[in-house]
């Protein structure tokens, strides 16, 4: 099986026509409802889940809400979360996983540290920048645009560094770091 698949490719089909069942789905799964379900499909933008007790409902957890230090759950994996939106156009229930929400709470503690220099360990050197673990389940990104070629070539996974927090985006949640001042 490919890393990515749609729910129907994994044998899932709704118990009823989702367009007919949608008004009831929204009524019984209002925003803030805690849900559990099974991952039924994965795409680069997120993953789909069947919602326990609602065989006609499809949940979607988008990767723009996923912490950078985590991986998408696999098809068949059980997950829990909270309903955060309703997609009337595609009859999907938006889900924020509990683990992702806890990560957001961890990120908030860095909100008042913008401008401060923090220590961390490089976890990933990617084509678009360097990820640095600042705390358990919390990573910041030094964007490629802030790195010169010499510095980028000298960085390696596991390296301990210091970087300045330049921004904390609580909505996504993301922490941006700068190489100035940085100790390599």
C-alpha cells in the first residue's frame, strides 16, 4: 500500500449518504465534542478518520495543525481528539487530536520568550530549513532564508545549538528561530 490513500481505497464506505446524514452529524458532533475513531486514509494535507458511533461521518485532521515533530498516524491506528470545525462543502468534521492540542499548550509557554536565545538540538536538516528541538514535543524552525550556505553545510542532526526565538505562532502552532545570535 502507498503511504497515501483515500478512505474508499482502504475499504471504508459511509453507512448512509453523507449529504443526507450531514445535518444530524453536525447536530450530534458540535464543535468541542470529544471523539475517537480509526484512521481510514492519509493524504499530504492530513488524514481521514471514521468517527466511533457515527458510521456516516468522516473526520479530517489537517497537517497545518500537526506539530512538526510528529508523523501522521497510520491507516488502522486509533486516535482521539476534539471537533474544531464543520465542512459543509465536503461533509467533513474537522478534528484536532488531543496530542496535537497538548503540543499547542506546550508552544504557548514560549510565546513570552520572543527575542530570547534558547538552547536546543537539531532534529532535522530539511531543504527549507533546520528543525531544532527546544523541549519535549516542541520544535522550532530556522528557515533556509536565514541560513547562509556555509552554516547550512555545517549543520547536522543531533547537533546542540543556540538560537534566538523570532516569532511564536500560536494559531499553527509554530516557533521560528534565527541564526543570529547562534552558537554552532
